[in-house]
């Protein structure tokens, strides 16, 4: 009996490395498909489109809030005048080398690319809502930052007030002594 066509008692085919390779290729292709999709968002110029494409790949989201995207992009440009050119070059490299979110940073680091800081800056901007660091750090988003929105349906970040102004000053009902 040929093992490739054999089906075990559970109805599953035995392990076949070719199928795993195909599955990996399909997953990589679906991640790369995020880049052109993001360019369909309404943008003012090609640089903002490139920013959306790279952002969609990095944060793994099909939908990015356009207002927040524009504010983050503008803040990144204010911090680095070369950002528009760099993000277009990064998108071109992603497309040429068929890089995924998982392979992008290692490839840039290994090549000692001058673009290596960009994915970290873009991801930090989306997830933390902060652009820059130290004295030049700018808070662009707080409640809309992905670190809060991703868990917002279950967790309330500690700094959120879960009621009206001043509700945190009163001891919660049923709270005993600590």
C-alpha cells in the first residue's frame, strides 16, 4: 500500500513534508497579499500608501484606522524627513524579496541595512501610539493604539477609568480590607 495515499483510522493522511512546504508557501503568500491591499486605502500620496502597506504587514491587520494612520505617518515624517523615501524603499524590498513579517527584520539586520530601524519604529508607533524616544517622543495615540485596542474587549488598561470622572476615588463595593 502506498503511504502517500494511505489514510489512517482517524481519516488523516500521514505526515508529508511537501504538504507542509505548500502550506508554508500559501501562508507567506497571504501575508504578502496584505501589502497591495493596504495600497487600496485612500491616501494622499504614494509614500502614505507605502506606509500603509508596510504597516499592514507588520501589525497583521487588514483594516487600519485611516485617521490614526495619517497622524502616525505625519509624526514619523516630522521625526525623520527621510521617512517617506525610506518607507517606499522598504516596501520595494519587501516585494522584491517576498519578505513576510517574520522574515523582514532578520533580513534587514543580517544585511546591516540602513532601513533596519524602520519596522521597529513603525510597529512601535502602531502598538504604543508613540513616535520617537526620549525628549523627542510624541504621543500620537493612546486609546486607539493597538496595544489597547487588541485587548480592549476583555482587559481594561490600568490607567483607564472604568466609570465617570472621579469614580476611582471611591472604594469599590464589596471590597474588603487589603
